[in-house]
C-alpha cells in the first residue's frame, strides 16, 4: 500500500496540537574549529529538549541528493519528493498570492539588465529594491494584458523578482527557460520540450520581447527573464490526507506558496522571527498543525556567514520556551535541507531533527546537533516518513490491520 | 527483484535450526522512573545473550504505524505487511482450528446483549465465560446449518468470542461489518461493498437474525455481532519460500491461525509459558524453524500493568538457558509490535531485537533493552527483512549472482 494512502486511511481527528518548526537550511558543516553552526551555537533550550526527545537525521530526498526548497518541504509534509514534483514557477506565483487554476502556466521572473545584441549584463538588474520592482510591474500591467488570447497576470516579488501566470487554452508547461543562466551571454529563448508546448514557448518569448520594448527607457531593469514554467500539481491535500486544520506561519512567499499548494492555510506573520512566534501563539486555538518556517538560517548560510547563521539559531532557541508554554502534543525541530556556510549553498547532508512528545523513548541526547542526532534512536530516516511519526505521537493514526 | 522472490530463489535446505522467540508486544515506554518494562526487568540471560548478538530495532510496518497482530507477525515471517493483508475473520477462524478453503468467507463473532428496539447494550455480553460461549455455540449448531444453500460452520472462541465460516457459491468478503461498533446504539447491518457482495450480506444478516431468535431466552448472550469478513489470502507459503519444516508453538488461537495461513505446522503447547518451552524441546528433532509465541507480555501491557508485563519478561528470561541448551544455529528474540503499559495498547514504536548466531559481529550490548538496541549495529530495520537475515545466519541462502 502506498505510504500516503496508508496515512490517509488511518488518520483520525482529535484535539491534539502538532508543531513543525523548520529552520531553513539548518544542517551545516564544521568550521576549522571542528563544530557546525548548530553545534557551536549556544542553544540551552534546544539542548534540554533534545535530551527528552527522540533524535535522528532526515534524508530529505535520497542519499547524496541536494534538495531545493520545494522537495525539502514536500518531504517534511509527508510527500515523497521523488514522486511528487512541484515546479518553481507555481511555487513563486502562489507564494505572492496569485490564484492558479488547472491549465495555467506559471513562471518565475527576474528583472535584468540587457546590453547590446541581446547580451544579458546582469541577471538580477543590480538587485533593484522591492519598491522599484513593484513600480515596474505596475508599468507592465498597463501595457501587457494578453498575448494570442492568453491572459497574462503579473505579480511583484522581493527585489528583482516577479511572477507571471499565463491563462488560456492550449498551454503546456513543458517548455525550456527563457534565460541564459549566465551573465555576459546572449539571451536564450524558450523552446517547446514537447510538441504541445509550441504555443506556450511562443507566448513566453513574445512576452519577454514586449517587456524589453516597454522597459527600454529603464536604467537597470530594462528587460526580464522567465524560468521554472509549471502548472498546478496533482497532489493529495492536507485536509483530506491528515484531517487537521493546518496553518503555515512563514515570512517568505515561497514557503507560504508551498503550504497553500498542499492545502494549508497561511496565517500572516510579518517579516521577523518574533512575529512568527507571536502568530503561533495568537492562532493556537484555531489550528491543529502548525508549520513554522524560519528563513534566515538558510539566508545566512547562503551568504557563507557562519557566525550570522549561528546567531539566527541562537535567536530561535530563545523562543523555544514560548513554544513549550503552549504545550504542543508533538514538537519537531528540524530543517528542510542543509545549508553549510562553508559551502554557501544548499547541500545533500541530512538534517538533524528532534521529536518531543510524552510518548517518546528519550535518547538522552547531550545536545541538539548533527553528530549527536546521527547517533539518535531514529537513525537516518526519510523525511517523508516524519509526518506519520508526528501523527502517531499525536494519537492521530488508527491501528493498521487486526 | 521482489524481496520474497529473491529469498525463494536463493533458499536451500540444510540441517540447521532456527528459533524465533516472539514476546508479543515486547517494546514499551519509560515509566516515570525513566525505564521501560524490558529495561527495568531483571533479565540476566537475555542480557548476556544480547552482548554476544547483533541488536537493533524492528520497524514492523512503517514509521509511525501501529500494527495489529496480523501485520506484526506477517513482517516477522518475511512478508511486507504493506503488501500482504490478512483479514481478521480468517485469522480468528483458522486460529480456532477451522479448515478454510478458497471461496469461503470467515467472520469474527461476538456474543452480545440486545435490548429493546435492536439497541446493542453490551457488545461482549458481559464477557461471558468460555464454557458459556461453548454451550451457546452448541445450541446454535443444532439450529443453524445453512442459509440460502450456504453452509454455516460455528467455532467457539475464548470468552464471548466465536468464529463463523460460510461456504458456498457466490460469496464475496467485500461486505461491511454487522456491528454498531459502539454500545447503546441500534444494530448496524451488513451491506455489500461491491455488487458481488449482495448475497453474502444477505446471508450474514439472516444469520444474525436467526441467532437473535434462537437465543431470545438467554440472559446475557441473547444475540451476536459479526465483523472482519475475509477469505483465504493469496500468499506464498513457508515450505515453498524457505524450504524448512516449520513449527508454530503458541498458546492463543490467533497466532496459531496466522502460522497456519503462512504454511507452518501448529504444535500444541497448552496454555502456559513453561508448556511452550517443553514443546520446543520435545519437537526439536522434527522441525527446522520454530516460531515460539509468548502472548502474556502483550496482555499485561494492554492491561496497563507495567509490573506484570515486566514479570512476564523475567519469567521468559528464565527459560532462555533451556533454549540455548538445544544449540539453535540462529536465535532471534523480539516482539511483533510494542505494547507500552503506559498506553495500554499496541503502539508504533519499533521492537527491540537480538540475533544470536556463531556468525554475528557482536555489538557487545550491555543489556537487552529498547535504548540499547536503538544503538545496535542493525539500526532500525524493516521487520520483513529479518527472515532473510535468519536464513543467512543458518546457511540457508545461496549466493546472489555469480
């Protein structure tokens, strides 16, 4: 029997509360002094919690595979990311609040700087500010509403980013990116990857050309690139699978979008870490399952800033007592992938996790860290199996078979 | 290649002896003093054995999934319980010694107390004694032999339980339970779950009505409920798969039934723990594989009686030297699932196991317990993989590939 089908068949409703606290890119690698960001962070609250928890490492996708944000979170939500794929375009679009219907094709956009002869000088247009990006999107909305009968909707994102949703008959997301992927190179146009992608590639390229003409007078953002074309995925949804009222408490569009795709409700939480935990407390009575997403561990890891990533971990540790005061029946703390500062990028290393509940066999872990969790009682576990474990500890799964 | 097909293709005969000693519901959770039933039990023999064994934890079905007795044992016998399902009705029927042929439909029965207007007052008829149940089954056998040309066979069980086997043309086990599942509620009748279940549902409901009429003068057991309708499963059998003469030594009908379903022979062993080990010794020359099942660890765990469960474990420990005197080539000690006394029910926690054989890399485990096994060299292993490991240690698997 399929894993999700089993969970769907066994899940029952009750009044327990589950918290999944994700520190994006939590896992790291040792600095020259031999300790990872998490190991060197002063985390008295997480350490105490780990000592009373079951611990282990989560393999997000498969051994040696570095996950993007989509697959990493899908795993945490119970979906085997080798089986369920969600395109980056739709993630971005839903993340900024776009309504996407089956048949639509979404894309991530960058405003960029074009030079002579279609050379892309800067793929991010000097990382223009968010207000600039909004202004330019407004300009484009006045000019571009449809192409070949296809409706075009534009959404401003953070800094140089935006999202597009194409709606109309005969669209197909099997088309290549309209993006040279490198700077100083000529523009690369979208091509169909299946015969039924002809129209979509044509509409995309027409859109990019129109944007180029429309923004010719802009200094930095005088063009755009589109990539990650994708439509709505065929995926079973949280309320149906797990019978929980589920809340996503996140600051970044991407993670809100992902949560909406799997059927969670998004509760607005502002942009700060403190805001996340305030929102958790204020929405406590209204939901059963809380996905709390801290972005900044990943951001600082991607910056290659070991100390700053460690500091974010320490700040989150300070909010752990507030979470415990809410008395969740199950609390998991983990990451969606590793982002070691020494690599400055996502990595394949499994994510340390702890699961706290009244029904664990505590490992007595001396601290919360990668090497301690590697010796934890849960071993290395596929991330998509975490959801079943959380539901079990919350008393939300009936017995399998007689 | 399918796991069982691989074992079937590689298994060879020899004269080694394998013992699988199952303490039903062995795994537990810590009491307030921090130790589980197994960890707090005085088990000098199992502890010494563990130090010379490979140890680990068995995941019976899947992470977070609480197994019923059927799936738990199927796993121990080498069948992935996510793939092979056995209905409760046939388990119960074969357990009490019924012969079941393909096309038959079996059910678990409860004698119950009916009130006015078909209200089910007590689903277990006050847990009448086994002799009472036998007397009532004898009464019914005189009255009911067939319905619509379908032959009806009745078998008394323990306390209020009995089993029925329906034999005849056109039966289908895809019918719902004839059981309100709760007390103080009106009777709920069987319904077909597939069009071909029409006749079966009709026969079942007719049977229940006839029983109600027949037992109208009984004080407690004046009616019955039927549930868990199921026929013979399509499952490859022990002699074919593993080429061993296999014996089941168990006290309870359910486990004898399960052993028969997979193709073992059942050796009668009475009702005591001592009887199990006497039977193991007396049947030693006649079989290659011995499944020895101790029920009482689970029973005491389900009673929520921590001390009594610990006492059963200590009693079994006392028989371990007798097993070792027989010089089995492979001895595994484990459970079919966990039954923590603090939960008073089956649970999802993996089962500690030890495997003793001359060809292990001993872990040097300091004792036999959940947390020690969690650090064992076998890690967390799917239970259905245990059979291959046992066969290998017994020299009963040929090399895979040239």
